[in-house]
């Protein structure tokens, strides 16, 4: 089976058209189209349904896609191995993360050790980051919380307390810390359903029998900060993610009963990859 034909198939599947796939590979459209057609004729299958200018993967194409992705990754890793002779002098490492806070720190340490590795970061919610990892769009995922999935390999990176923050007019603003029980009846701003910070705080409040007043549900950190500045309610965030602002006051929860955990994940089948292992090693050496 020709690797060039597999690359052509992947390019069309990833970019959604023959013209975009050809541009991505630096080929002419007729050349790429011929490569895909040769693959189809070789095995007497149809990999794409052509509907005018639109194309869709056929059933066989959908089954081939994850296999072709793994083949492309193995080809890349083999090329890196032969080219670098064990030195990690070049290569591409793709990261996915739910936020920039920890991942930028990790990348900074990694680039100091491996400056010739091209590192890219895709930011999204937890579901998207995991989907990118499972679909081979990224190599490593940086997530808050443990994912119990036998298909994933995990490394613990950091643990951080969840803190509160208010605007300057809130009574809590004059204090360094508050007890969890003091949140009873307080207007609490919540992140979206599925937020690790929200889940951890809700669990701690339920265990303590404390019921705050739900002020609003907000889907982004930026909007959450603005709502706190305007006095709509109290915000909660991992201390690592809090950005100092003269309009806000950070307040610790006594005893630090709520915290988040940050983990690095890769597909278990790829844990032995030299690039992935090198990043995990650096993260473990620098973790806090």
C-alpha cells in the first residue's frame, strides 16, 4: 500500500475537499485526485461519496480513517527516529489544553531543553480536547481531573487550591480567607456544566451542607471576571488561573477543602513515543 496514497486520503478527509487537501500537501488537485482514485481502484472500494462540490466519507472511508491516522503517526515517528539519531533535534509536538495556564509553563520548560521541536497548542473545552487526542489531532492533552479510561496514559502534574474572588465592595473583600460555611446564601457565579472547578466546589459545598444562591452560569473565564467586577456575584477559580486585578480581591477558603488536579494524557498505545515521553519527562521534572 502506497504511503503517498494514504497521505492523499488523509488530506482530503481532514480538509473536506480535494482542492484543500491538495493545497495542504503542496500538490496539484489532479495529482491528489489521481492518488485517491488509485487507492480506490486498487481495492475496488469507494472511500468518498461525491455530491457536487461536497464530499463525505463512505462507510469504508470512515473505518479506514483511524487506521490511516495511526499509519501517518508511525511514519512520522519513524522519520523522526531516523533523522534525529536519538537526539530529538527536530519534530512536531501537538498539545491540547482547556486553558493556557499550565500548558504554557510546561512548553516553556520543554523548549528550553528541546528548542528545535516545533510545539503547537490547541485550546478547547474538556470534551473537545479529549476528542482531538482520540482522533490523533493532538499528541498530548492537558486537563484538570483524572480520566479513568484504559485507553489513556496519565501523568499527574499539579494540585492547586480553588479560591474565591470578589469585587472591592463585597464584605469578603476585606478578608484574607472565609470558611466554606460562610457561602451559605451568597450569590455564587458558576462555570458551565462539566467545568472541573464547578464540580469540585459543588461537591465540597454539598458535603458541608452549604447552599449558596446561584447568581448566574457563565461559560468563560473572561465573562466570569467581568461579572464579578460588576458585583453580580462571587467567582471561584483555581489559584493558578487567577489573574491579579486592582478591581478584584482574591480570598482563600479556610483549610483549602477544594482543589483541582492537572494531568497530562496521551493515548496508551503512544506512551512509548520518544516525543511524547520527552514532554512527560520534562513535565514531571518541573511539576509543582
